[in-house]
C-alpha cells in the first residue's frame, strides 16, 4: 500500500515539476520542499535503509556539482529534482530515469537543431527544459 502511495506522490511531484519547468523554465522551491517532506515521511513509513536513499540522492548531488562547475549549463533545478527523487526511488531506478531522460532529450534536441538548421534558423543558444522528458521515461519504467 505504501509503495503505491510512494508512486502516486512521486508521479504528482514529477508532473508538477515538468509543468513548471516547461512553462516557466524554473521550478518553485515549494515544490521541492513539499515533495522532499513527503519523500522523507514515506522513507520513515516504509522503514527503508537510510543509506540506500541517501545513495540515491547522490545522483542529484552530482548534478548540482556539474551545475556549479558549468555555471548552470545544467540547471540547478534538475539537480534538486534528482536530489528529491532520491527520497522516492531506489538508486538504480533514479539512475535509469536520468540516463534514459538524457537519451530522450538528446535525440529530441538533435532533431530540433537539425530541422531548424535546415530551415536556416540558428537555435544554438536555445534552452530546452529537461524535466518534461522524464515523464514518458518514468511511465515506461513504471509499466515494465
């Protein structure tokens, strides 16, 4: 029962973050605070090993470090998202979500660049939000 609640709350968090990221290209801090509190509470209710959840949060810490080193070429919100998702997801699931999301966004961005280049439009500095690409990836991973 708690596993299903965990999946529902994470799904709501993902959809909210994806919506805000696609509309505003930023995510409200309140989304992270509320989701983080819910994720922490669910960790306690599930009596999970805190080390495994902290290990899953390392994905977000790594993205935050990359964000800092690249002067936010990778958004801080993306790192905060994966930091928070570590409270809901096991480490391998969190890594799959990141890697498959990167693959999907990479294909999309490559096609976006190619199509616009053929039209003569320079989109080299265009910023594409990343979190919306995680929605179909998460759905496919959950359905498996």
